[in-house]
């Protein structure tokens, strides 16, 4: 399996291409049966406490967006999350950036959904009065050796239908941001920031306003079995038993663990999820008394495993630097203050004026990676792209797994939700 999806038309990614990111069923063609149309209240005679048209596991930005899209199509939806609040994991521990789409391989799911998703979220925020700001971003090359990579980024952006990037000289960089230093750079005027918590709360309000959707927090799915009439029986820690013909695994960091709880739904050993690795990233902030050095976002050229230690600020003008990357074995948000030392060297590549002692640790987030630290692509299923695993791979009609939704998952959320809803409708 190659690490990226490759299609001839970078502007379109078909369902067949997207679902091919997961391993196909062996010994024959992958099954392509669609989920059957389900009318509210159509299930009868099944031993379950509750019945919904769809269950979404995970109340992060992706899960809430999917629930909203399904609810808008007239379905009764139940969202379940073991956390006591929405977006408690990756969705609330990130840079809060709406990416333009220049970083992703043309034809990939990340490229497609990032570009589509940013446009959708901007329109949504305008309509719903969610706080966002189009502040733009500078990507800085520290020396001449990075010019090929910088120019390749512009070419890649054009292939992804991002046509507003501008190549800047060193003098132009400084004209945009007086504290920036670099050999050259790229301006992305459409990169934006958003209040992620407010966005998720708006998604939740959309879901519950019509009375069709329930968001169950502080509960956990412990078992999923096959019921009658191609339904799923979802059992939770609170002893709820929910029957549904549609199930969306949007559990983020826990998406792979949910697969272990699909008892007789399909043979996981035949169609396993892709490999999973946790990449913890720490963010730092300026200590009290230090003012923000930039108005725009400022990034180095992307590093292996991420976009490098970059500068961002939120819609309330609070600034932060990060994330770095630390590969860990399990979900653990512990901050290591000793890692702050490495931030100085990384940040001084584009802000040499950073003073010693100006930084302190702020928080950590964890990215669900589908490729290991070494970037090996030999492992079955390893990829840097989003993975959609549907019945074409696992054979379970009505089940959609979402794996590897790190950045640009936030930006892509509304576009991903439309794709999932189209598939399950």
C-alpha cells in the first residue's frame, strides 16, 4: 500500500478512491453494498432500550459534525462520548487553525477535505456568528537550501486548488512581520483561526435543536454486536442498549479501541484497522510581560511528523508556540518542562529575537498517527492520509470507521461530515 491516494484529477476524490485507503477484503473483490435506507421508527421486535437511525461514537469536532449532517437529513442520532465534555481530546488541544491546503499531497483525502472544509467552515461561522479571523500565515525558509521545498509547496497548493499563495523575499517577510527573519517565505492569506470550542458548541446546538439528536456525555461504548435486520446493538457503560442501522466510529484517539469492542460485527483479523501511533505535542506560551511578536501565524517549513514548532494566536489574542513531537506508547498528556529548551532553537529559526527565559509550557495534545516515527510505509495500512473504512472493506453494512484524523481534521470536519452522511443516507 502506498502512503498516499493518487488520482488523476486533484479536484475530485471518488468514494472508491477514498475507501481504498483501508485494506480490502482478501480472496476476491471488496464488497460495495450500500447501507439500506432506514425510516425513523422502522425497527420492530428488537430487544433494545432505545432505537436511533444512527449512532456516532465520539463527540469531538468530527463526530459532532457527522451527527449534525445526519440530523439535518431527518435522522434520529445519538452521539456517545466517554468524556464529560465535548471535544475533550484532540479537538480541544490543537492550534485552532483553519488550514488553506498547501501542505497535503494532491489527490489525497486530506487535500480534498481540507480545501472544501475551510470554505464550508468559513461560511458556517459567518452564518452562525462563530468567532473566527482570517489573519493569514507566513511560512519561512531559513536559508537558500530550503527554496526547492518552498517552491514545491506553491506548486502543490496550485494542484490542490489553492491559488492565493505568494512567494516573498526576505525584505517582504520583514515588511509583513517586523520580527520575522528568513531567506524567503510564502504568504497564505486565506489561512484562518477559529474558536474551536464555540464551533463545537454550535454543532451541538444544531444537533439538538430539532429534537432528533441526543448527545450522551460521560458514557462509554463497551460492546457492539449485530442485531436483527442488519442493525447494530450498542451497549454502554451506563447499561444503555441502543439499536441502530448506522454506526460512525469517530472516536479519534480511541477509534482503534472501539474496533476491539465489535464482537460479531465482522472479522477484525481479516480487515484490521490501520496501524496507530500516538504523537504527543507540547505547546509553550510567553510568560507574563512579553508581548506577542507577530499578528499573523508564522510557520517554519514542515518537519517530519508535523508542521514544526509554529506561532499561532487565537481569536482572543492569546499566543502560543508548538507543537513539538514526542512519540509515546499510550494516551498521556503529561507535560515535560525539560522540552521547553528545544523550543528556543526551533523558534529562533524565524524569530531570532526570542529572549532566553521567555517561554513556559502551556498544554499538550496528542495526534493519532497512522505511520510511525521512522515514516515506514512497508507496514500494511500505514499512511499519512485520513482513512475511511466502510463495508467495501469490512463488509458490515452501515458501519463507517474514521481513522487518523489529525490535522487538518478541524478544517475538514464539515466536508468529512457531508461525505459520511452521503454514504450512509
